């Protein structure tokens, strides 16, 4: 399964992107703003290709998507949330978006997670390409 995240709009506090699965639009994504130099908990992950797996999150107490080997980042997950304050570098998904906001996040997450879980259970390789 190939995910592609393409940045769409950037503000001082967030970046809105579009997420595609195997070429089909899936949802919108909110993350921290793109910066040339990393500021902990306030910087979007860098462009690149990353493996995605599902692991148990001690913070959220459930199985969740995790991006692997993101340079200078740890614990980067895909999860629900609405504003930049809800992320520390993670990708927040939503069905709608506005300035510094994604909406209907839980529904977007549930739909995305079901697809990722199916691929994971079938032992498909899951990767995400981040395009800035």
C-alpha cells in the first residue's frame, strides 16, 4: 500500500496536506508547520519516503499507525485531532479542513485505520511518501 501526502497550504502554525492511498484521495492532514530547522513539537516531518507499521500506543492505549525512521523525530503517528496544538509532529487526519484546522477527524481516522489494518493483516508493505 502506498500513501502519498502532498502539502497544500502552510501557515505560521500548521500545514494542510492531502493524503492519497494508491492514487485515490483519502482525506486531509494537518501537521505542524514546515520549517527549515526543527523546533521540537512544532515542526512538520521532512519530505521523504517512510515505512508505516501498526503498533500499540502507550499514550493512546490502542493499536495505531507509526512512521518509522523519520530523521530527528520519534513516535510519529497518524491519529485524530483538529488543531496544531493536538500534534507534536504527528499527522492529524480529517474529512474537512480550514485555516489551521481539520474537521470530522474521528471519522477520517476510522476509515483510514480500517484500510491500513487490512493491509497490515495481509502483511502488505505500507509506505508513505511526503511531498513538500
